[in-house]
């Protein structure tokens, strides 16, 4: 099976990866005829970043679910694996499951990282010029840029990020990716352009991949140099609270974006390093985020733009190989893409999407929402009572107490709730579901018709559909049964009663 | 067949549920008190009892067959329906005959005999419903009630 090595850089990278994980859990299939195994590589030196930690937990739950139930059940239909799982030699990769273990920068000033005091005088003078200026540290004291402590990230300073993240080319992770990379595999890089980590990390990673031939420390150079690479750069899309003491200012977003785009013009798009480049942005002036340079953990609410960004990855995997030809590290026919919605709505529902997007995600997300709603509101009352639960393999109380359900699936579904809630409360909002309302009005814009011969869509009806679907079916184990049965049943309910095609 | 049903009902019918005169009437002892040539009520009522019980079973397990009618308490409701219907029929038929004087006048049949037979019929109906729904072979064809019995779910 071909693989997609997915580099998620910085906080935005982690949040886009989170959105992608939910799409894959809902059954959105990346790839056209090909199926892909996703290998996420999160790059963020800010280890205490809450967005990063939430995404890591989510990926761990996803991986545990697919390990137990496989990927042939509709939901969780794409394998996500860690780089560690691909490596035959134990102990070579020391980072956490999905995160690239960059040399620890925690508690270290940038001055110490570059060993400023040992530099030759001319080099030191150059470094002084390149890293002149002021910023604030995690105690909100104004300090020289060289004295920034990097355990809260690069605080919107890509010039520092580019130096620190350049260690990626010497990392064990990069060597392992190179030696495992095959001709059919693809690479996708997610970054934001208006911060520090993503803006710095994207060109560096891209350059190291395309310049693989000149890296003596790695194998598989040829495949890597001519890899099919897609990239997503997220332009400013959210607002932050005004805080004169913070180095993060909304007014800087556009200037930083322009500067980075100018750099990309020559070094990313100009030299045709990327086969498909996705730009995404939103000028909607919405609810401002708390101005947190990183010292409070940087936990930003999920945003629709991150979901739309995740669609770029799905789109990239649908592009045929022939259109992604690369020769000597240069894309033959680079393509640049954007994303739009049908209506400029402050609160987006599926009806505000173009048909293609609506079909791509509306149906699977609604399936997963129906599944989630049942687990949340009805499962406890149905277990060991309904035939679908009592037929073998049993979905009984013991199953609900096992780690598959109690830890991983419940954890994942709880994160799904948070994700939907955060997107619904954000501005611009994405709120396609009435999660607190009845089953029949769950999907906004979809009316369930009832009459003399068409029963109401409620839990008895839902149970009836589950029982009918499960009747006579053989399932290898309870884990597969739960996922496959709900996937098929929700699909049937949505097409027969909710008006989905 | 009459003997078969008679043996069933009289298994706990002769004493204490109803008298042997009632048993003779149900066997078909004719109005002239000469032979068992009148209506064989044991057979008729027995067949009706089986038919009604099967219908009630079909009603819950295969006609209604809904998730919200598949719990233990619903089983007891349908069992009660079968019991009541069979009790009513087994009471009404002999009671009407007695009231109309359409039986051998040498037999002594009273209200309590009619009640006793009705109770006996209701009991057999209950047992039959219990047996049909306990053996999985029949209910396995139900979508929503394939696990419904008197004790679960």
C-alpha cells in the first residue's frame, strides 16, 4: 500500500491534522483508485502546545481503534500509522508516537542553541544582524531576539525557526522516511504562513526533500528527490485579541504573509519544488482568539478553515500519478489551488458548500454524527437488550468496559464533540448539526418526512434499522461489528430518510 | 383429536378446575344424553386456543416486530392478551350453552365449571406462548424480537 507522509508543522499543522483525522474516522476516503496509509510527522518544538497534545492523543486513539478493528469497516477506513511502526530497528526513533523528535530546545535560549559565544567574530556579527530586534519571553519581559527561550515555540519569528528546524535534515525521522520512501508514496506538508514555526518549517522541509541527493546521510534519495509533493499553506484566517505586551499582533499577520509569499515566489513555487500547492485563507473578521504567544499552552478552538484545509490532503491524494510527474526535483506541471464555499455565511452548514464538497464530506460526517449521537444517548440502554447487541459477537457490558471502547473509542468520540462544538462556536462557524436536538432534525437543512406508513426517526426506529442490518450478518469480532454495523446503518438511514443521495 | 385435547385440559381439569360433567359436555355428550355425538368443544376450543396463541405470537414477533415492543414487559403484555382472549372464549362458549339449556340435562354444570375450564384454557394458552417464544427456532426469524422471552431482555 502506498503511503502519504504528512508533515504537520506548528499549531496550525496539528489542528489541520486533527480535522483530517476526524474526516478519515467518518469514512472519507483519500485517494482515487489507490488507497493510502497515512504517516503523520508532527513538527513542533513547542512540546507543551495543547493543540499538539490534543492531536497526538487523537491520533493515538485512532491508531488503537484501527489496530483492533482493522480498516474495512467504513468508519476509520484509512490506516494511520506512526513512523516508529515502519522502522524495523527498535530504539532508533525516540520521539513520541507521531512527533518528530527535534533536538530539545526547552529551557534553552536561541543564543545558546547557536552557541553564539563560540562563533568566529565575523559569523557572530552576521548573527547579530540577522537576529537583531526585540521580542518577549515567556514571563512577558522584553528581551533581545537572541535571548528568546524556545520552549514556547518561535513566537512568530520564522528567522529563528528556520535555524532550529534545519536540524530536521539530520534527524533520525528524516533518515527513516528516506529509507522507507517508495516511488508510489507521496508527501504533503501543512503549515501556516503567518506565524513562526510553520512559515519557517515548510520551506526547510521541502528543500531538504528536494535536495536529498546532496545529503550523504540518507538512503532512498532518488525516490525522495522526485517525490510527489503537495503542500498547504494557511494564510491568516483568525483574529487575535489585541495585547500591546504580546509579540503576536494581528496587524503583523499580513506583513509576515507578504514577506513569506515573496520568499516562496523564488524558493518554493518559483523553482517548482511543489507539485500541488494549496492556499487557503479567510478574511472574515470573526471572534478573536486569546492572545497567547505559547506560554499558556496555546489551545485554540477548532476552526472551519482547518477542516477546509484537511480537504486539500484528500484532494491531493485523488490526483492521478501522471499529473504529478517530477524530474530532478522539479515538478513538471505544478498546480496551485484554492477553496471556496457557495455562500458567504457566518454560520456554515452543508447547504453552503458547493455540490462536490457537500457530497465529499456531508454524508460521512452526518453518518459519524448519527453514530456519535447513538453512542452518547442510546447505547447504554440498548446494550444487552437489542438483537444487534445480543447476536454474536456480543456487544455487551464487558465490551463497553474494554479499553477499545472505554478508552479509545470513547476518547475519540469525546474529542469529536469538542471539535464540533468549537467549530460551531467559532466565527466563522461551521455548525451543520443540531447535536442537542432530536434525531430527525440532527442534520441542518435535511427534513425527515413522516406519515402514516413512514415511522418517525427516533431511537426505536434507529434500533430497528440496526437490528435489520445486523440480521444474518457475520462479524469477526465485536469491534468490527460495532463500526461496520453503524456505518452501514447510518448510510441506509441517511439515504432513505434524510434525503441524502 | 378430541381425546388429545381432553387429555390436555383434564390433565389439570377434572379436579380441581371443573367437574367431570363439564368434561363430558365438552367431549360432545349430546342433548339427548345418549352418546358423544354433539359438538366436540374440546377440539374446537383447543384449536381456537392454538390459533389465537399463534396469532398473538405472530403479532408481537413478526407483524409488529418493533424495537420498542421487544422488551420483557412487552412479552408479558402479549402473553396477557393471549390469556385473556382464550379465557374469554373458553368461558363464553360453554356458559352460553348452559344459559341456553343446550346440554344434557342430566349433567350438572355451573358457573364455576365454566370459569374453571376458561382458566384451564388460559393456562394452556400461556404455556403454549411460553414454549413457542422460549425455543429460539421460531423467534430467530424476527428482526427485533429474536431475543425476546419472558425473562429477557
